[in-house]
């Protein structure tokens, strides 16, 4: 595939469906390769729209509105970046040959739905997962936990993003609030939920798995060094690379990542989430796009996950080599405001080999991720100490 000149008759057009902070970095990577970028989101001025050639604000779950826009723009490649999309449109676009869906429409549809991807991983591919049940009502959820899963249990809507709607259940009294929280955070009303048994893991990782083209146009799979991370209520708080693993667990993790992504197919970066305990490995989830925990690669790899994604979908060679040890930490808004200011940035960046990304989100909420800090160091632990201090140093004002 050639790359044309942006805003010309021969331009190479990539449309992102979703314009958050991950999409922003993908757009920047594509812009550096001379690609014309179009961002679509449900609200005005999302981060990615601020660096794209142009943007649109539509309801992406509105199938007709989404299809009309695609037919108008005629992108060569469509990159879904969030879950709230009318996936039926992507299937139609792919079938009609209107654009290439990344990684493909089937993979997007499967990974957006925790029920579909869990059944694929466990029942079709035979991968190790936690015990699970599905529930379509509060009564079904109570029965699933009391009779099958036990305590503690984890309740998640089958379709949500960034950990929204997830709860840990320790006793019967917490089931009702967990059901309500899942419904409030899910993509549609009366959302089915998945309830999972607890896995007492030592640590959890993301394996960034990249499917790209070789010289003969066959697909090759490359895997980045494991990324360790800390999550609170399903939301990433800090991540670091590399996560040290034993050879047996590492081989099992790579096997799982390749098995899942080979089945899903297509090109680009997949974020495969796994639980590790000793030599045992459990599949958790997979995202067919760059992963929030992979933001650490902005400082650790020669090609970060966004550059890897851009290169892979354009058919270019990729390099997953680690450059140095590093860590990332989230900056939360801490307030509800549409006029947030960041202070003490100079003090936070006073340590060598540090960096910061402020996403430019137009509105902040108490627990909304507004940016990240990054640090490289001799060891992961040193990098974590630095980013934790940096995150505390930055002051949020309104």
C-alpha cells in the first residue's frame, strides 16, 4: 500500500472511531507518516480531534449516521478506538469493500462483548480463564454468585470501557449495588453482566501483540516485553515495563496471546491482559487496539505502541525492541470542571529521563484520566518511585 499526500487526490485516509487519548497518539503517529486523519467521537473536541485533519461529532451507535459519514469521507482504513460503535455498520462496510476495518469487523465485534470473547477463549480455544457465569437480571446474578461462583466475585457489564461498571463482591449485600453500577456504566439499558470468580494472582500483565506484514505479505506476530500494571476498580493507575516473569509463565503467556490474536486475525496492536501466579497463566481480556497500560511504551520502547499500530495497519515493518526500563502513572482531574489548569509541571519534570502527556480533554471529572507522567530509570522500581512522586507534585487548579 502506498502512502499519498494528505489533503490531495491521492491521500491515504484513516478514520478513527473514537478520539480519546489513545486515539490522539495514534493520530500523531499516522500524521508523521503522511496520512490524512479523520476523527469521529460522540462529543466535541476530544483529544484526537485536536491533532487530526478534521473531525466529526456524531452518535456512533446510530448505524445510519455512522454509515452516512463513512460513505461521505471514503476512508481507506477505519480504526475503532472505543466500544460504543454500531458494529453492524463495520460488518457492512467490510462486506461491501468500502474500507479496511482494523483489525477486522469480526474481531471488533467479538472483543467489544465480554460474553463473546470469553466464550471464544474458554469454550472454543480452550484457554485457561477464571470461572464465570452470565446474568440478565439481578435475580440471576444473585443465583450465579450464591450457587456457582462464590465470594469474592467480580461483576462487569459485558460491554463497557476503561473498567467502568466493574465491582468486587464480598457479600450478598453488595450484589444489588454492583448490578446497578453495571447497568449505569454499560453501553445499553438492561445490560447483561458477567460474574467471575476471583483469581489470587501474583501479578497481572498486558502483552502487546502486534500483527504486521512480512516482506512476502504474510502475517507475522511480534510481542513486546510484558507490561506490569496496577488497577483500581478495573481502571489502570500505573504501569511499568518490563514485568519480570519466569520462563514457563512467559512461554504460556505468549502462547495464549498468539492463540487469541491468530484467531481474531487482521493487522495492528492487540492488548492481551493476563493473570499470573507462579507458572500458571489465565486469560482475562483482549483489546484489538493500543492499550491504556501500554502508554508506558512512550518512554520504554524504540517504537511505542501507537507507532507500532500505525506501521502495522499501513503494512510497514515494526520493531518491538525495549529501549529502557520505565513506568507511567495517571494524573486524575480530582475535580469536576471545564476549565482545568495544571501547575508545578516544572517541578514534576525536574528529574532527568521524565516526560508528561496532558491529553487536552475539554472536561474533567474527579476520576477522569487527564494525563500521565513517565519516567525511565535503571530499574522498574526506581521508575515507579519517580512517577509516583511526579503525579503527587502536579497540582490541578480550576
